C-alpha cells in the first residue's frame, strides 16, 4: 500500500515582495514618467563631460631599450625587411630625425628654443630667420616685453608741479586744467594724477601777493585833462614773490631779476623775469632732440621769455609819463630788490624827465640836437643827472614867467 502523500500547498496564500521605486520595474505613475522622459523637470541630466582635467593627447611613449643598427648618414634603422634608400640623402636624414624628435617628450620644443637662442645671440637686428621647407620664417628676437621704462611717471601719479608746467606751456586756465584732469582720470583711472591736485592748484592761485590801489594819474584820452582816477593792480610783496618764483622753478645760485615796462594794448604793464645765470636759463636753447627723461616741458622756454614773465603791476588807459611811472613804482617798492631795467628809449626819456623823441634833443645819453646827428665833426656833451636837473629847474622857472599863448619850448633847455 503506497505511503500517504503530503497535502498539496496552497500557493494562493504566498505574499509576494512589494515592488517599490527602487525596483526598475516599478509600475507607479512617477516611475513610468521618469523612465519615459529622462530630461523632465527636477531630473538632473547626465553630464556629457566627465569631471576633472580633460585628457589630452597621449604623449608618445619611448620604446623599450634595445640595440638597433642605424645608418650613420640618414639615421634610419637598418635591418631585415626595412627599406633603405640608396643612396640616402640629407633630406632623408632630416625626415628621420624629425620622427625621432617627435617621439621624445619636449624634445622638439627644447631644440627649437636652443636654436632661436643661438641665432638671437649672433643676430644684430631685432629679428632672426629660421629655415623651413619653403620660405624662411622671420620671428622677433626673444627678450623682455617692451615697457615704458623711459617714461617719467610709468607707475606713479603725475605730480602737481608737472601740471603747472603744462598750464604755463599751453596757456591754460584753472578751469581748463580741471577739465583736462577729468578726462585723464576717465581714461587712465583716478590714480593717474596726484591726490588733491586741483586743491593744490587753487591754493597756488590764492597766494596773496597782489593788491589794488586807486591813484590820480595822467589819462591816455585826449578829452580827459588833468589828473584822473585809475585802479592799479600791483604786487604788494615783491621780495616774497621773487622768492616764491625761485623756489617753484628751482633757481639756485647766481640769478638776475629783470624788470620790463611797456605800454601796449591800452595797458601800462610792469613785468618781472627771474633769469638764472647758470646753465641755459638766460641764453637761447640749443636745437636738439627731446628726451623722455628730460620731461615734457624741461627746456621749452628760456627764463627771459614771455612764457616765464610775471606781471607785477598793471593799469589801464594812462600815459607813459614820469608821474605815472613813479606813482606805480612807489607802490611796488622796486628799490627792495636788485634788478636790471628792460624798456624802450621812450620810457628811458620819461624816467629821466626828458622830452619825447620828436623833441629837439631826444637822446638820453647826450645833449646833441637831432639836426646834428649826421654831422661827423660835431662836439658831443654827455648828459648828467645834475645837468638834467639844472636844465629842468631853469625851464620850470622860465615857464612860470612865460606869457605866450603856447607852452614854452624846452629846446633851449636841452629838452629837459
């Protein structure tokens, strides 16, 4: 009788493992969408480029060391099955060496740099030529990059003194200089100029060396008779002004103060020049090529020129008479400095109290009448301050006693 078999198992009671999102066969809606649309919102696409430094071209690897027979002429390996040109040429040698050099890391670069360095050391120009399979290659000689080493201020701000030189050279006002400084800072940055440069320029313009005064003077207008009131702008500290000019221009040692007086353009002007007696300050400038290290305005103008002239007194619409000149000179106190006078013969006669150059005796040095200037046998009496004073007093006494309608002529008194 057969043995009893076990009862059949009820497989319907088996609980299968739940399929979750970790399973690749999950049937939920989210997993279905994710499998169908791999670039959906919120899903980070795979990076097509791996992270890290990209791999470059693999450097050629040196072959394993072993003895090889090489042709001494073209440097090609010699062996069974290796074709060898007969005869081999220099071109074959260049091609074979090129293949060998390319297979050695950095060999071609080192050989090229050595070649350029050797050619640069024997070349007199700024370029070197390198042979190729065709036209020679011309390259610039290696060396440090060109810099502005000759510039006065390559890495430092431009100081205020240089802007003052530019103002003098270009006849620029303070407002024009301020606009130029704005453009320079816009082009090259705020550090191109010295900090506070405009404030320093304004302070220099505000030095109190000048004052104004009102004087009774002889008018230049014919319809104004007698003395008229005129305003005079003058230097109230001539010694201080001269010292300031010398300090600003760096004048050290022997120098000369030149005072010029002239009436032109309706203004009577008293001017000053500080002339250095050392170097090229007082003479004419030599014609030579400018250098960067000398500065942009190093020797553009001589000390005695109009570009370095300073007005110490000015008054409008007056004559060049003795009274007018002495009135202004008393304000300036010209006797406090040693100077050299520079003015025309008209002013020379005015200072001496002589008549104009249309008078009978116009020469400031002698008493000869102008009608005798062409007489070579003439006898000349030189003027002296005592003779001028004596003739002037005699003329004044005669003018008081004169009863004529016209003013008494000074011809008999040597035009004094």
